[in-house]
């Protein structure tokens, strides 16, 4: 299958975003009939690389060749002409249209006079879904399908375009074991047809199952490219992380104080069942679970963002009722949301973003002291090392890590003593991660109790004093620091 | 999810996002702060100056005091309504009922000030100026509260809710006035039958040579500016309009904020309607027709983002003045009313196109 001429060659690809060097002169190639796995931690630059290839992100510099011929600037249309198909990690389907319409979106078969040929659409969609071996009604609306079905519909859509190069960005993140097997089967089929596949993952276990070669990215650089049979998990893990654990996870141990938060019998409709736990001053309590296990709902429920079915919440021994975020803030809670875009107010400068939660405690007619506000903000910008040319900078123009710090400053400003971090390192680069962990340490030293919700096993194992594992809206296991392994967490979570 | 790429948000305010700044560019940027500042914030002001310069050359009448006073009075009503509209749009809402609220407030007040009415067997009125003024404000405020209530409790889009109440308020106004102008020839003969002097003074009088309506508009703008800059409530408007979810997580009650903003908008409409009736020396249920669109145009011309989160009332004042000066200038230049509409529409589009370009060009 493999010819000498690579199907695709990328040379010295470079890309920067404000505050992040996303890709640093990356070389990459792909042969016909090959699955080339791109491996790396969150923020390593994998998605950026394939987005450049699919034309949705322009590169700053570097050259791209297909069949040895250089191709110039890429945009999504051009990429499609060249036979590059991409399955995005964030689904790009139109929820209100049917599966069939989505599959043929932008290329609806037409009869004479430009009338849409519905029969051809529905039959074609049925065929391509059956070719994937999935049982989805072509006329079902996308929003009525579950995530796995949507994912498979998206794959079917890309395949109808018969791509020569297929880019898969973490395609299995939403799939069950069965569906994943089916996907691997499809990938084998495509390989036989000579399609070259770039497969992004951060799951080491998948590498030998699908790939022929693997390239590891870290901080925007290529660490190395190996044939799969030379790559074992340990070696790959080391390549991915590339630094000492102590440097990456600067965990400091401090004496735990008395219980600051106690939750009893927390239930939420069909999502959370009988949750009980205690959080101490200075403690980092890790909550681990796979996607959709209810961690996010738990954080939101404690914070008054979801109407609770039942719960007894005690803060410093006093029973309290938290009906909305304003009350949660009054009792000293803070929530770093999973989606950073839910945290910042993008078009406002730093000071109003920092004082927002504190201001919500004021009466509406209360006057603001803008001088004080700037002084306070300056202090947090210094303490948290928020990098910005000026305070007036609108936060949308800050890098992800700095945005995260602005939101953290907001909770310091509101006087939070119980912090809930929901996936605090999602979408920020490795250096910023270490800084966020450092700040978590600083908080615990001041007696703040932290609930750290994470689906990243290495970070939760390294940072948490205690880990609770969640599955189906319930806690299934509890481990003290150092007791658990990744296998323990996974076993109890799935 | 994955790589730290700042996601391009969908709103059109983010068009200028991924742009890395070199050290040289930073220095150059600091050097030209003032020019940039003007280019960034002064766009509408520049447009107003250019327009006025053109008209003062084009017509000998434009710069006459009497004409400028006239323009100020015309723009004042739009400006008052536009301040309310600005607060609403900043919080990512829209109020289509501002004209109707102005009309119903003025109509109810005018009826009560000129006629003797029986409400539930109680004879009432004609009331004096001060009570009439308070009634107009109260009716406007109540209408705004109803808007806020429907939007927050009914969970329906602001656009639809206020489109509905626009019709309802006009209808109630017609019922109250019997479809006639107030004071009408039917009532003018009985009782005193005329609108109170101070009301007419508010609409068309002068104070120290300056039109009173203009002073009122200025006062309203200053109050609006103060609320936005110096109160917790103003911050809440920006936060709710800029990112609803972030505001909510930060403890701001979305419903309470929206209710408040529509209430304030209604209050301003009550005031605006009262001043307008004073200027016209008459009120009717269909007055302030088209003011909902005028106020929105003034807000958008003034640089406030139609999707919320950024902008301010000073821009809206300039926007209202641009609309007023343009209408006045076209009259002075003897442009037919048909063409005026075409030109006004074109100007709205041009100013906003220019504004979008300017933001992309000069925003860091």
C-alpha cells in the first residue's frame, strides 16, 4: 500500500496566538493507507495542526505538499477540493435538520430546475449510514440523537465526500466501547482503500489499536515520530509529559483544618443521587469521573445554579440554604466554570471582570469607587501574575491562562473560602497549568478548601489530598492521596 | 476542550480577535493613543461634525440660532428615548414599545389634565401640572415593568414581548383618548381644556436662551451615564449583556436586572412622551410613531453594540443629534420627504458599516 512519495507532507508549520506559540516549526507527513496518530496533552497543538490542514485556521508560515506538489493557502473549500475531510471534535452539525440533510449539507443532490431530490438524499444517507453499520434513521432530527449517534452521522457526512485524507479529532471521546470498535473497523476499511488518516488522541491505549505511526507533540513542538511497534505506553507518556512530575504538579502538603463544607443527601432529579462529602480547610478534594458522570451538575447544584431536589449543606457547621449564586457567594463559595467562556465578560476590561462577583452582593443603587477598583485589581494582577499590557485590556484579548486567572481573581476578590474548580486546566497550555496548580497551593495555604473536578487522571492523582470517583451521579470510591492508580480511577468510573 | 486556541466567538464583535502584537507595534500603538482614542470612540462625533460642516456651507439657515434651537428640540425627544433604549440594548435586550409607551403616558396624562373623568364612580380631574407629570412618569414606568415582567416570567424573546406590548399600549391609548387628539375640540371648550403652561414650556420653552427640552435630554443623558459608570446596577447591565452566563455565575440575577432595565426604559419614555406632548401642545395615542426605530438607530449609530455588552449613552446622544441634524438639513436643502427617508436609511447603514470597519481596524 505504501508508496515512497508521502500523500501529505507538512514542513516547518508555525502558528502563534496571543500569548501562545501553538505550533513551533512542526514537520509532519502521512502516507496512503496509513493511520498516523497525533498524541499530546491538552494544549500541545494537535487540534491546531489539523485545523490548519482542514483550512479552518490559517498558518503563519510553513509549506504543505500533497503528492509532492506544493499547495498554497488553504481554506475550508480548497481543503475539500483537495480531498481533505475533517471530523471536528466539537460537532459541526445543524441540530434542527435531519441526519440526511446534515450528511448532504452544502451539496444537496438536485433534480432539474434546482429542486432538491429528497429521495436521493434519504436513500444516499441511508446507504452511507448502513455502510458505517449504524442504525440511525436518516430522517431523525440531529438534536434528538445522542452524542455518539451525532458523531457517527458526522463521520458519515465526511465519508460521502470520499476524502483522500481524513482528519479525526478525538473521535472516540463520546463513543461507547461498542461504537469505538465499529469506528476502528471503519478506519481499517478506509485504509484498505488507500485513505490516509490523521488520528488525534490523548488516550495512549488507543495508539496500537489503530495506528501505524505515532507523532508526539508537546508545547507546540514535535517530540518525536515512531512506528507503533516501537512505542510502548510508558515511553509515549514520558514523551507527552516531558518534565518532572514535581515541576508540573507542584503539590505542597499542609495541615488540614476543620470541615468547612459538608454536603448531605444531595440529589438532583435523575442526575445526582445521594451525594455526601466533607471538605476541610486547606484540602484539595478531587472528584474524578468520565464525561457526563454528573460532576458538572454537582458543582452547579452546590453553587445554586440548579434547583436541588434535596440537600443539606453545612458551611463551617451551620446549615445553609443556597438557592442562587448570589447566596453561594455570600457564604464564601466560588466556582471556576468548566467553559471559560462562561466565566469572563469578554468585552469588559480587567477591573470590572475582577470585581463582578463582589459587586453582585451590593444593592443595585450602590455607588462604585472606581479608584479602589483599580487598586484592588492591580493587586490581583501582581499576585496572580496576570500578563497584560494594561488594566484596560478587554479580557477577550488575554490568553486562555490569563483569562482563567482573571476569573480566579474574581473569586479571591469576593472572599471565597470554598472554591470549586471545574476542569481548571481545560484548554490552557502546560506552563499555565503549572501556574494554576501553584495558585491552588497558595489558596490552600490560606485555609481555602478546594473541590477539584477533573477528568485528567495525572493531575488529579498528583494534586488531590483525597479523590472521590463518580459514576452515574453517585460516588463509587474514595481514595486518600497516593492510594489510587489510574487503573483504580478508571475501573470505578466506568 | 483541546488546544488552547482562543475560540473565535460567533458574535461579530470579535472579528478582530487573533492578532498577535509585536513589541514594535505596541510602542507604535502607545504613541498614537490619542489618535486611536478619537478614532475608536469619536467616530459618531466626527460624523456629526462633518455633517454639520456640510450643512452650514450648504444652507445659510442651518447655523441660525432659531434653527439650532429647533434641531435641539427635535433631537431631544429621540435622545431621551434613546437613553432608555441604550440601557436595554446594552443588557442584550431590545424595546420596540418605546414610542407606544411615550404616547400612552402622554395621552393618559393629557386626558387627566384636560378632562373630568369618572373612574369607578369617583369623579377626578382635571389635575394640575405636577400630578399630570407624575401620572405620565408612573404610566411609563408601569408599562416598562409590564414589559420586564412578560420577558422574565414569560421567558419569551424581548423582541416579541415588546412587539406585542407595542400594539397593546397603542390600543389602550386609543381607548383612553377615544382616538382623538387631546385636548380635542370637544373638550377644549369645557373646563380649562388646555394643556398646562409648564408642560408646554418643557416642550417648547427656553431657559436662559437654551431649549428646555434639550436641557431635560442632557439631564437624562447625564443620569444614564452616571448609572452606567458609577453604580452596581450599571455594571450588571454590561455584564448581563456581555455574557449572561458569566453574570449569572457571578451572582447577578438576570431576571431582576432585565426587569429593572425595562422599568427604567419605561420611565424615560414617560418623560419623553410628556415633553413631546408639551412641544406639540397636544397628545394622541399614535404620537411618537416610529420612535422605536429612531431610538434604536440613534443607539446603534452611537456605537453601542446591538448584541449588548458594550457602548454607552453619550454615543446615543450623538446618534440622536445626527438623526435630528440630518432631518433638519434635508428640509433646509429642500429635499422631498420621500427622498429624505431613503437618505436617512442610507445614512444609518453607512454610519454602522463605517463603525464596524473602524472597530476592526483600531481595536487591539
